[in-house]
C-alpha cells in the first residue's frame, strides 16, 4: 500500500486548508483511514478517523466542529477539511491505513503511513 498526502501549506489563523490522501495497492474501501499530526518536539497524535463505509467518523476533541474527514472509495482518497485553523494546529499531518481494526486513536494500530504534509498556521 502506498499513501500520498498533499494539501498542506501556510495559512493565517482562522483560515482553511483541505488535505487529501491518495491510496494505491489495496482495496481501499475495506479499511479504516485516519489522520494524525506531529508538531515539533511532540508525539504523533490522533486527529480524525473514518470507517470503511463512511458512516462513522471520529475526531479528537481539539478539532471537533472545525475539521471534517471524508472519503471517496471510488477514487481511493480520504480528505481532511480544516477550518478555523489555529496556530496550535501547526504540525506535519499524516494519513494512515488500518488493516486489521483496533483502537483508532492509537497510531500503533495503523499499518501504512503517508509521507506527511506540513501545515503552518500563522497568528
């Protein structure tokens, strides 16, 4: 499996970005997909996840109401729409694929990772 994340950049506080992750190599619709982030000097943390059929979405408390995860199984993509961005959202964002199911907030659950896309929010 290969995951390719894109869409990061520099944005002012209050602005928006849309991250996208394109998958190849497996039947995408069979797997839970997640987004994580890692800020400098901090551990990787859960941001959002979405079930196989797009009927369940999960968010970290700090992004609820601001971020929206979605997927298109036909296109093999998972997106993260980020609105009302804050300087503390600055991080490298990673998409990840979970082959077997498990704790969606635990990065160790995920088996494949994209290369990361950098998001910088200026104040």
